[in-house]
C-alpha cells in the first residue's frame, strides 16, 4: 500500500512540474509567436490584398471590438487617408476551419481580394483554394455579388474535387461582408 501512495505522489509531482514548465514556455513565447504569424502568414496576404497602400500595414493594424469579438483590422492608407481595410473571417472546410483574409476598398465598397491564411485541407485537392486561379475570383467584386460557388447559384468557380473547401471560402467571405459595415464605420470615424 505504501508503494502505491509513493507512486501517486511521485507522479503528481512530475505532472505538476511538467505542467508548470509547459505553461511557462507558452507564456514566454506567446508574443514571439504572434509576431511571427504577423510577419510570415498575415503580412504577405495583407500586402497582396491591399497592395496599393502606402503605409506599413502591419504597423498600422488595429483591434476593433464588434459583436463581443475582437477583430484584427489592417488599415491601408493612401495620402495619409484610409482607403481600404482587411480582416480575417473563417468557415469550416473539409479538413477544418479555413481562415480567409478579406480586403475591402472602403471608398468604392469593393472587395479588393482575398488571401487564405490558415487551412488544413487535403494537399493537392482542397489546398488548391490557396492558388490564385481560385482566389482571383474575388478580386474587385462589388459587395452585392452572390458569393457562392456556381453549383449553389453564385459566380465562383469551385476548385475541381474540392467543392466543400470552395464553399467554405465563400462562406467566410459572406461572414466578412456581414461585419464590414460596422468595421468600416469604426475606421472612418477615427
């Protein structure tokens, strides 16, 4: 009986020490991870969808609270005036959530383009939603366009063999359209 108590105590101490170490490592690296995601994941996508901006999009990002959620908004400027914004939306694809960065021209109310930030879709199939042949479908579209795949009555050509992934990207774009007026209002009033 003493052996069992000793084993339980030793395992509890080991588990506690390991948990503390993991929490410490996570806490100490959290800021660097956010910085790396900004530079190497979000940065290239936002520079693509807001390509004619003259400011530093990463530096001029803002946190905006809409519907009890924080949204990271990248603000593009020309002549020191905001002309466009970009923020992330997501929807469930075949392999999990697909994170889509959607850019909006706030002067003309157009979608400037999209960039896929995160996905876990099947390589060679669903992952093809990241290719420009698919993402270019969304460039310079008005906000009243039917953002669905053609099989669902929309204008978007779905990726062959990856209709679920294509539908997820369209859904993420439609979700961002719902948030756009409120986020635009916050940016314009500043």
